[in-house]
């Protein structure tokens, strides 16, 4: 999609005003409405579907498996969260898919509390989460620069938030016969973990009830990733594709539990070789852009997270209504 | 009739086995300790290759980078009023690629990582475990360079043409910081672009700085130097590319580490990376001026 020179300059001018006017009259820190459901896939530990009014849709599923990690290699070469992206029309080794995979793996693995994935009473057993993301777009607008990051990030947040892990039964046995602990301990070394068949016994990976959240306040939530469009001195969250086309630069800012985390990254959102050459492409960022972006994300991220948490909580009540099967 | 072993090829009776003087690989020359506010010395050379329109070679410690620029060359197809700019990065097959994903690469310099470990780590980063396509790290570097250099090249001067940048990493340390590799590659690309004669808005210079939890600043950090300082494990690195003659505009920005970011940290990172970028820019300028005067 290419804007005409007139459209382009009109849009750019209105967005670079001191009080910018966005084409859909949103505020600078306002997101487009999304339609989201959780836990609608019965065969997965957690799942979500997020739809946007422009027809883009993101389906995320979380599947857990148990892996054994020797203590020597822990923290280093093993990543317990593994993202896989599926974007129709893009090869797995294309720049877009490859960069998305790397960014998500990096952000989620670096900011995830691995202790919550550890199996109780097992020394080297961990849950490994395989997260599959399917991004569907009914327009041909998606390209290397139009990164649907916000939508994907919302979707993976919801999927992880709704992820439930099965109850370990080995754990229960221990309470009954804790007389000879040493014996059990040696048994546990060779014993395989056993899980309860009853899905209603499962526990949330991220506890959602308010009482438990106060209990462990340092419990991290899944990270959220925000993409900001920079136009002149203004920054915009959740830019539409038109806004991205007229933008000078983009900023990718990840957020986790109230903090801005690494890696913050600058990017180009508006490479459009056929468009008129405007001065926009030769402009870089400055200190003000970065600090403005960080404050903007700090301001909106907590609200976004609590809104998404609401989706998880309400999805619970009518879990079976959400199922597509 | 000589009934010998017919299955194998046995040499003459008086043959002696080949003797290798030293079959063990030599100890690699490791980084010497440097002060926190110093940058490592580097070697640059342009125009080593004759086939591409421009090329540059850069050497820092064990890291060797070769960049070649092809273009502007004409392309077929519909009319384009701007040049098309493409970047490709490739590590030579035997080069161990640094691990960008690892949580604790900073602390894994305890020298007991075996060859096997290194290979496992390397395989984890390769897309689909296949070597035929670009690895994630290669793609990441390509996109950083692409977005950083896009503002610098005056693409409007070259309609209907393409400018291709090929980055080859000839050697790299596995323990090395990915960001420090990016900064080296980016500076090498600047030189190659100058060598190619393509019109630029400004030469891009890239600096990298690390800030620890106690606000200690380290310019040009690599893994090994600062191992003992970062015992508390909290740090943040930033590689930042500047257009120094265009009001120090930031054209590339990437952070890494485990410290939470706030505005004062950003300011410190920008200032210190800019300090390093300016030193590098000065070196590059002197090199280029010397080259002109020697011609």
C-alpha cells in the first residue's frame, strides 16, 4: 500500500503537530481496540487469540514438556522458552521471522523466573514451554518493516498468563511418607515425574488471584513488547500501518513488571522504496526521543497489563464457551 | 610374487611418517587488560579487494571483519526513484558464532567450556539447525546495519540501482559480546562505504559502552576484561551509532543486559557511547586523510 504524496504530507503534518492528531483520533498513548480470548484450544496448556479491527489476527499456543537439564549447563545454553513463528508468506529463515524469533526468545528467556518452571523435589527437571505463534494477515501490507509486534506481544502475554501446568503427583506422596526422607531422596533421583490426569488440579504458571500476587510481589509477569513510531518530536504507541509509513524511526521497548527491560532497539518502520523521497529517511533519533519513549511505555504498560489480566480472569469463568470446538 | 596387503596402500619401506612440529593449536592471543575508559586498538585497511566497488578490513583483538560493497549497480524491473539498499552478513563456516540468547554469557569465561559445549551452543542459535541459511545472529546484525546506514546513504542519487553490502566475519571470539561485534562491523561498513565512493550524508561511527550497577562506566567492553568487576551480575550494554557531523543524531540503538532502564541510564549510555564513537570517528578521519595525501 502506498500513500499518495498529498496523503503522505497531510498525514505527516498532522502527526508532527505539537498536539498531534492521529487519523483515528486516538491519543498518543492509546491502543486500538482488540478482541481477545484465552484458553480456547483444548489441547494446549495455554492459548490465546487476539484480533485487531484491521483484520490482523494472532493465535498463540503454549505447550509444556519436561526436560532434564544438568546443573552444569544451566543458565547458559539452555532456553526453557522456545518461540516458533508462523507467518504465511514468509519462510522460516526470512529476515522477519528470524528477527522476531530472536527478539522474543531473548526477551522472554532473560526475564523469566525459571524457578517457576522447576519441578518440585526434582533436581534437574524443568518444564520447557514451546510457544507457537501464528500470525494471520488478510492484507499484503505486512513486510519486513511493518512489524506486528504489539499484537504478537499481547497474544503471547495472554497465552502465558493463561498457561496451566499439570499437578505433580510425586510431590503428594512425599508428604505421606516423610519418615524416611533419605530413602525418598535417593528414589527421586531415578524416579520419573508423574502428573495428575485431572486437569482441574492444574495450577497457573502465573498465579492470578489477588491474594497470591501480594504474597510473592516479586513474581514477574510475562514481558510485554511495545513498538513506538517516531514522527518529528512525537511518539505514538501502536502505530497503524499508515502512521508507520510516514514515521522517521521506530523504537522497540520491552516492559516487564513495572520496569523497562533490555533490549531496547531502534528500527526503521517506513522503508518504502517506491515512495517519494522525503527528508524523513535521513533523520535519526535523539536523547529526547528515547526518554520520551521510555516514559510513554512506563505510563501505558501497567494499564495494558491489567487490561489483559482482566481478559484472562473473565475467560476463566466461561472457559467452555470460548472453545472453538 | 609379492604377497602383501592389497587392501591398503602401503608406502615404500623406507617411508617416514610426516612430522608436525606442533599439532596443538597455539594459545590464542588474548586481550590484554585495558583501562575502563580506553578503547581497544584496531587495525583498518580499505581497498583490499578489487572486485567490489569498495571494501574495508577491520581487526580488533581476535575479531576480523571484511566488508565489501557492490554498487550502485543497475537493476531490471519497474522504475525506482531511489536505490535499493541491502545488507547480508555471513560468518565463515568455521567461526563460532557468539550466543546472543544466553543469559549468562558474561560469566561463562571460566575456560572449562569444552569444544562440545561450544558446538551445542552454536547449534541452538542456528535456524532449524541447518547451516545453509542465515543464522539468527547474522540476520540480527544485517538488520541493525541496514537500519543504521539507511539514513546515511543518499539513495535518491542512485535511481534504478541497488547497493549491496556483504559483511564477512572471518574470525570472532565465542565469548565475545554480540554488541561489540556489531560495533566493529558497523565501523568497518562506514569505511567500506567511503571507499566505494557512494554519496553519504555523514560517516556513521558506532560506540559501545557498559554501565554497571554502581554506575561504573566501561568503554568498549568485551567479556573478558571486566569479568571480575561485574560480580554482582547487573550491567547494561548499549551499542549506539551516531552521525557525528549531523548533530550526533542516533541512527542505531541496541541495548543488552539485565539492569532495568531509566532515563538517567539512557543519558549516560548515550554520552559514553558517543565519546567512544567520536574517538573512532577521529581515527577513521585521520586514516582517510592520510590515504588521500599519500595518493
